[in-house]
């Protein structure tokens, strides 16, 4: 019984992390398509990852303002 609760909690945490990354990626596709298109065409993902990290950081800062 105890391991089932830990497994469900771990699954929930991983699911929330994956959903957050997916939403941030979609948001970046919609708000900054030039960076995404350049990263895909050139094969250089560093600008894409940098912008994705910036979007996630801004979202986290916005959430922490409420605490």
C-alpha cells in the first residue's frame, strides 16, 4: 500500500513536469516562431533551449509572486 502511494505521487510529479514542458514549448512556438524555425532549419537547438528556459523561468517567477 505504501509503495502504491509513492508510485502515484512520483507519476503525478513526472506528469506535471512533462505537461509543463509541453505547454512551454507550444507557447514558444506561438510567440517566437522565428527562433524555432531557425533552430530547426540550422540544427542548432541552443537558441530554442535558451528561450524555452526563459519561458519556464518567467512562468515560475509569476507563480512565486502569488506566494
